[in-house]
C-alpha cells in the first residue's frame, strides 16, 4: 500500500517560504530598526482575524496590527493587554457620556 500524501505540506511550505515585510511608519517614529516586521498571514490566522468581520470593520485592521506586528528581533511589538485596557477605558467613557446626555 502506498503512503498517503499530506496535501497540506505544500500549503505550509508556501507560507513558510514567504518573506517578512518591513513596514516603516514615520508618523509613529517606527523607522529603521524600530520598523514593523510582519510575516504574511497563514490561512488559520486569516480565519481568526476575519471571522465575523464585515468589510467596513475598522477593528479588524487594529487586530491585524496587534496580531502581526513584530520587532526586528521577532518579538511581538504590541501587547494585547494594553489594547484591551484602552478598549475598557473607551467603553467606560462612552457609558459616562451616555449617562450624562440621558441616552
């Protein structure tokens, strides 16, 4: 009996062979060694990020930056906890503003 082929090997090899992109954002002072290093999405990452999003969902773009941004050394550039705290603060301020306006 012949060995079964793993058809996903080609997919995995394809994504592993893609180059890391270097994105400079001068407005954020992320240039040179401080630039954003980003490996292309694999299929599982795409599914995770875009699940439940619509084409105008700005939050998806923020999630992409948080998920994919790396330092030159390959470390995560942004900590998700920081953005979760920021979201909690925005939610709190929104509740206060609604309460003040009687909405």
